[in-house]
């Protein structure tokens, strides 16, 4: 009888994916909390533009990035999503080294909502489109918040059912798997360039802030 292949810690999430993920969390949370304050308007706008830049980068990295960062590796059709959800309900969830189909769907919806938020925020800030733009901006932000809540709940459920800490894996980049399933390139230079670009933009916004 042949024994099952042994697993070990492997690198799944490259550094740019992790930097993007946590910077997007920070930008959306900060922008949402400052949405109603005139005092923090510049911060709100800055974080909104940051979201736009991060999403543009993620589209690029979803095409040119490492194995599990690419859209082709995790974007699934509705049949795969339903099959995965049924496996969760049965108590025998399908295991995916990268994003599972339900998580992938949440990511796509979050990105689309983010694009809508940034576009309507830019239009409203430049007084284009009227009141309906502001209402759409608010609706998109609330939709994104709802999807974030569902996504976080799904992560917690998957963490329990799969018995692997998915939050920690988005910090360390590692998960349990076969050595052949891991990626070899963490892409540190790309991550550093992304982080430096964000910090440079924040510095420029700070320099252009009006003196109170």
C-alpha cells in the first residue's frame, strides 16, 4: 500500500499579493470611517485614490503575477462555486491551495465594487454627475462592506473546516501543501516598489494639504 504524499509549509501568496491585500483593507477602512467628515476630507480622498491605484495594480498582477496570484488560477464559474459550497455543507470541503471558488467570487465582487467606489468618488469630488453619483458611491461602499463581512465570515468558516489559519497565511504567505504546489518567487522587488509608490503618493498628498 502506497502512503499519501507528505505535506510541508509551502509559499503560496507572494509578497505583492499580501501587501495589496492589507493596504486595501487599510485604505477601505480608513476611507469608510472618514466618509462623513469634512475635517478628514483630504484623507478620505487620498485613501480613495490609493484604492484605485491598488486595484489597477491587482489587475496587472492578476495577469503577470505568480501562480496563485493570477486570475486564471482562481476565477471559477458558478458551477464550481456551487459545488464548493455544497462540499462545505456536507462537512467535507474541497481543498484548494490558492483561493477556493467562493473566496474567488468574493474577491471579484470586491474588486468590482472598489472600481465603482473609486469612479463615483472621483466624479463626486469633481462635481460631475449630480446627486445620483453620490448615492451610487455610498451604495457601492455599503455593498463592499457587506461583501467584506461575508468574506471574513467565509474565511473563519474555512479556517475551522480546513483546519488551517487562512488569516495567518495571508501574513506569512505559507500554507500546508506538497512541495510541488508552492511558488518559488516571492517577488519582493515588486512588493517594495508597490509600497514605495503608495507612500510617495501619500507624501505628495500631505505636501499639498492646505494649511489650517
